[in-house]
C-alpha cells in the first residue's frame, strides 16, 4: 500500500498499543481451528516457533514479540526451526510437554499442519500462526476449508502482491521497454500458500497496467542463493531477452534474481526488481553502485510479532476469539525513502 510513513507508523502504533487485533482483520469470524482453551488466571507462557529464525525479517518479528511479551508480563520462549519440518513437530510436542499455554508458529512446511494442530489440541494449548497459514485437516492450506484454517497474524498476500505489481508497472512505464524484448519473472516457493497469493496478485496488477509482457514462473526455495541459481538458468534459456522485471514472495527471491542478472551481464538499467520485505533491498541502496532493485514493499516483522503475542494473550487471558486473519500495515520504499521509513538494514 502506498502510504506515507507517518500513517503506517501511526496505524501500527495504535494497533499494537491497544491490542486491537481485529482492527486490520479481514472481518471473518473465528474458525473452528481456533479450539476452545481454558482462560489462564496466572502468568501466561507462550512459545514462538519460527522458520528461518536468523533471517532479518524473523529476527525483527522475534524482537517485536519479546517487547510485547515484556509489556504484558508474559513468559515467552522463541525457537528457531530453520527449515526443518521434523524439528517443527518435536518442538510443538516439547512446548506442550513444558506446559506452554499458547503456541505461535511459522511453519517451514505447511504439510505438518494437521499434526501440529492435533498436538496442540490434545495438549489443550492455544495455537496461532504468523505469516504462513496451516490447515487442521490437510497438508495444503490453499485446498483447506475455511473453517479448518488456523487463525493467522501477518500480512495480506493479495494486498502486498498488488502493491508490488503496481510499483513494477510504474517503473516499467518510466522506461517504456518493448514488451516483446521484456520478460517478467515471478519467483517463489510454490508450496507456500501465502507466496502464491502474493505472486498472483503481482502478476494481475502488473498485467492490468502493462499488457503484453510475457511472464516466466520460477520455482525456488525462497532463499537468495536458491533463487539466484534457478533464475540464472532462466536467463540462460532466454538469451534474447533484453529487459527483465523481477518480483517474488520475498526480498530473497528478488535479490537472487537481481544478482543473477548482474552476473549474466545485464545492466542495472535493464532490470526492474521490486522486493518484498526491504531488509535485503536496502543493502543495495546503501552503496553507490547502480542496482536493478528499484523498490521494495516494507513489511515490519516487529509489528507482526507484537500483534501475534497480543492476539494469543487476549485469547488466553480474556477468552477473546482470535480473528481468522489480522494484518499489519505495509509501506513501499526505495533508495530515497527507506532510511526514513524505519527499515532495519544490517
């Protein structure tokens, strides 16, 4: 969403300070996957399980969760799952065994969803997902009945992808490339539902504004090196293409694409990369070297972590139903605006 920084910060501050967990929600009723849990009268214990916990976004998410937990007097344990689906299951079991009252989880693989949900349900532990969805009744959230989707805190994939596609179209119109000599690349891990939502929305928004440019879907593992390798092969297979537009599920995919194009000898003036996250895009903007990374949608993990803790706290302390989905705000940034928008660039 192309908002001013002040509006984004103000919205996030209001949402997080007051704990209005439905303020940015989809308006859906709580789902049956939001299982009944007895209210907690004493101190609340929450375990936050994150995939790729060393990634900048998730580091910020953990920091936001810890700050909110300290504010609320909650015992919070944060666990980095990496990309290990087996560890996901064992850590959920461990959290239940350690008498956690609630679990917030970002799964490395949505296929573990049914087992995670059943384990939490058997242990009478409140379960909330952040970022990525999981389904109580099957491995694929995209094929899941809505009532079986576990409540989720994060960002709207359709909204985010739409903003990325719109910005890519704006950048494209500035250069007016020949569509026949141009390709768009959509790069994402194709079994992650929220990634598919983002990419589809980006394609639709770009296509509505700039018809006639052929798209190439590239399956990746959502890491910079994985995306770089797969996009490098795509570039080689399309040697006649002069201009490239790159978007994906996250900054990692776009960064990998921009790097692959640079290594292939494609100049920055022939590349339009629009990231999603801004935590890697900002590194390109920190130097003086020309870059194909033209913009990125800033998603603040701190906001999501804090909102997730507030949401599950309200469930455990006050028996407040968790919304099916609740969203944090986003801001489009570029080389001229990222420093004033609150982007953390390490």
